[in-house]
């Protein structure tokens, strides 16, 4: 296995782990929202976004590994890597530095570097 594949695999594993940690935090965050008196629709929207972020990480991580093994998967892998890269940037901007933003940043960085090192498509 080439270094690029290892980097993608490691990045995907870190993102998957981040998704699992995020999933474990789900039951703990919402009692705090209820205690804070947040409107029910806003709390529902936050629950939805929380679940979507978790699903993104858990579903995309295996797809990243699979794409890195495809002959012409590099382009799509680089495009899809924009999802965790964007998430990391937004986390730093709106939440600030914390373990979650570090985890997503490292996973996304490894993913981008690994994808960039993969061979290009046969048409290029």
C-alpha cells in the first residue's frame, strides 16, 4: 500500500472516530438546551444538524477509503474532502479551538494530502 493510501486511511479513520465521539455526545448536549429554555423548533434544528454532521462523518469515511482505491477516484475524493475541510474551518470560526475542531482538522488534512498524492486520472 502506498503512502497516499495510508494517509487517506488514517484521515478517514480519524474522521470516523470523530463521528463516533460526536454520536456519543448526542444524548448529553440536548438536556442542556432544554434547561437553557431554547425554543423547541430551534432545539429540533440543532438536533438535526448534530445528527447530520455525525452521519456525514460516519458515511463519508468509508467512501473516502473506497475512492482512494479506485483508478480514477482522486478528483472525486478531493472534491468530497471539501466537506470536512469546510466543517473544520467553520468550527474554528464559530466555535473556536477545541478537541473536535482539532480532530476534524487533522483528519481532513491527512485526507487532502493523501488524495493529492494519489495518481491522477488516466485522461490527464
